[in-house]
C-alpha cells in the first residue's frame, strides 16, 4: 500500500511537471529531456517561430538589490523562450562604471551573477550615465575579452534575421545617449568623458542608419539608456524633455517601431504616435513610480526584466519579476 501511494505521488509529480514543461517553447522540452533541471517560468509562452530575446537595464550591483534573483529568473526564461540574445539598456556597472577591462567589478557584477549556462548568449550593450563616470571605453574594449559581451563602439547597429522564414530582418540601432544631454557637461562625475564625444557625428550616423533602404528591414528598433517618456521620477525633468526634443522628430521621420531604454528604475510600456516605448531599468534597484504619463499603458516598481518575441507582423513583450511572475503581457501588431 505504501509503495502504491509513493508510485501515485511520483506519477502525479511527473504529470504536473510534464504539463508545466509543455507550457514553455518546444526547445524547452528538448532541453528538459536532455537533462536541464534549472526550472521554468510558469505560463511563459512565445509565438511560433518568433525571434526571442531578453532585456535588462540598470543592473550591476555585485549581485545585491535582487540582482541575483532577477538573473536566476532570466536564466529560466532564456531556456523557456529559447532566446537568441540579451539586450542591456545601460548603467551596467554601478556605482561608477569600471576602470579597465580587468576591473574586479566585471566578475562581481557581471560574470559571477549571470553565470548560468543559458545566459551564455550574445549580450548587446549600451552605455548608461553611470558607465560614463570612470572609463566608458573599457566597456567597449571588454568586447575583445569576453565572448558574449558585444559593444563594438559607443554606438552601433546590427541586423537580425527573423526566425519565421519571411526573409525579413530587424534593424537594431544602439545609441550612446549620455553625451546628447546637456546636464552631464556641467557635472564633475561626467563632464570629462562626455566632452570627448562628437554628438553631431552620432546624430548624422543615426539618421543615415535609420534611412537604410534595405527592403528586408521589417522592424526598426532603437536601444538607448535615457527615456523620451516616463511616469517615473524624471517625468518632467529637463533631461527627459531635452532628449525627447532631440529624438522624437527623428523617430517620427524614420518610422521607428520601438524604443527600448532604462535609466528609470522601473518597468513601463508607453505609446506615443506610432512608436512603442519600453522602459526596463529595474534589474536590481527599484524606485516608486509616482507619475502617470498619459501614454502609459503599464508601469510597475518591480525588480524585473522583459522578454521580447518578434515575428514579421507582431511584437510581444512579457515582464517577469524576480519571483518568476509574469506581471504584464502585450502584443503589438506591425503598422
């Protein structure tokens, strides 16, 4: 009788786990069968043949402020969604960036925190304002030391083919936003490094890159650190207003589909015109979200990250907390 009860319990455990595994992508089931036991995100689902990737921002705090817990859930989502790469929206290494490619913070805040096998994917990274405090160029140079860290220049672009057989691509444009904002030129933490940058050259490059006539480009997605719109503490700040005045006409002219950023330590999804705006800046420290920008569709003060899934005609985002809870899911159709 005792053996019979044990077998029933074991059968129930297997059935429950099989059902939970099936809720993930088909690749998760393959990983599970081959020995993966790192866990899963319950209810995480992705569209068939989508290009999937993770987004985090404002994270490097030596594993503290729930950074490690967020990393653990990222590793589960990476397997469950079969992600191809990870985007970072900047403020990668607090509090003052790094001094060199051999700075101890690389291990304490990056390598030892995001150590899981499923996070050994390409990371495409931009600089945040805190990265500008010491030696921002060291984060560019780290690309030569790390097989997964990708920042070939302070601003750059990359075309990613979709997975759905359409032959279409996503044009990702990665910006260096801090030198574009006046306040950093009068702040002793930043002025020495921002003054070395040619912002006119970056803006000319941005316009040229976004105007790429390649007909295979289906989505134009820009990644930077600073937001154009926010419900956070910088909702009416001069830096937000200035950055919006610089970028909004460019985004409108070249029909940018989405802008992904951080800086505000929150999760938020906003719409303005034909561009979707995503803030993912709470992979460690969070702040209260006290404002309510009119275009805000969702906002939360949660330690979290985002999972994007893109096909030819749809973009899906899911926001996942340090506890593995999906607190928001939205699908946007391509216009």
